[in-house]
């Protein structure tokens, strides 16, 4: 009898501080029992206090990484993180053509915690036109959704309206409302056929939330790689992120905005029988 692992590919940047990006994705895949692979789009010099420098990987090298993983390791799900140039967005879209059967979770990182825009408008346009239609789900936060929607999103009702509007370019949107102040955190799932669902969970006080968005999208991809439906993966992914925040809230890693605790309850690497 032969077996295989659920393989997940992350296409994202490297965080030398280990809290977000490729590092957070690979930790999440491992914690949830998946075999993680990667295509690195950029190298950053950063820690818990901030980013010191960014070095972009040439688009052709990113393409080669993606193709190498797809052709040999056959991932069961793909997570895409920050894409900072239109050329890179185009290259990734071209590399993924022909693999539409693989669930793709796209976290459109566009705005820094400080509020600064991280990508140019031409890149946003390319993401909309080429990558969003390939994605099973996009997972913008409120600031990113405001860039895509064209106006601020002040409450849950506005989140539902905006999330539905964003499905014009993709199959489904999970609009994350963690930036809204309150006792609960609300996320809104909108699907192309016109349905919306509001998820609510208690707000967890913690300064260690670096990489939260990366981790949630990676968790959804990991659960889908193991056969969960989109809805099931979102429910389980939200539970995973809540626990990762809770179990990391009293840990000091660095002197700034620390990471989550991805390994609060790690699963062994899963195996599936193959013919």
C-alpha cells in the first residue's frame, strides 16, 4: 500500500522574523498535518518592530518555483500572499493556468498596519483581472477591502454589502472584520450566487497578532487540502486562529508585535492511501 501526504503550496514573501508570510504559512500547514511547499516572491529583513528592507525575487524564478512544485508534488491546495508588482501577478496567474481544479486561497495583502499602501494601483488592477477569477476565496481585511471596494467599511452591514460587491471578480470573499472595535470579531462570507453569512467570535486581547491574516488563509487552504468544503474550512480556520492568538497572548517573542502560537495543539502529518 502506498500513501501520500496532503501537500499545500504557499506563494508569498519571506518574513525573517518568522511571524508572517512564508514562515507563518509553513508553520500553519505543519500544525494542521499538511506537507508545506513554497514559492518565495520576496525576501524581507524584518522583526517584531518592523520591516527594514525588501528584496524582490525575479518573476521568472517565482514561476520556476511554482512549476517545480505543481509538476512533481501535486499540491491539493494553494495559498497566495502578498504580490507587490503587476508583473509578478501576471506571472503567477500564467503559472496557475490549467490547475483550476486546485483550491486557491488568496490573501490580498495591500495595506500595512500603519495604513500605508503596499502595492500600486496597477498591481491592484492586475490582481482583480487575472488572479481573483482563479481564486476559490479571497480574504481581505477591512483596509484591503476598502481599497478594492473604493470606500470605507464602518460596520457589519457595510461589510456584507462590500463583500457581495467584491464577488464580481471572484468566486467567494471572506471579509475579515478584526479591525472593527468591539467585544466580538465579525467576518463576512459572500459567495458569487448572492449569499452572505456572518461569523462572530469573542475578541481576544493580545499584542501578539503579527501574521494573523497569513495564518487564517493558510489554515483554510490546509483544511481544504484535507478534503473540507470551503465553509467547513472557514469555520475550522477561524477556530484555529482564535486558539493561536489565545495561546500566544502571554508569550513575549521580541520587543514589538509578536507572533501567534501556531503549535498550541499540533496534528501529526496526515497520510492518505493511494492506488
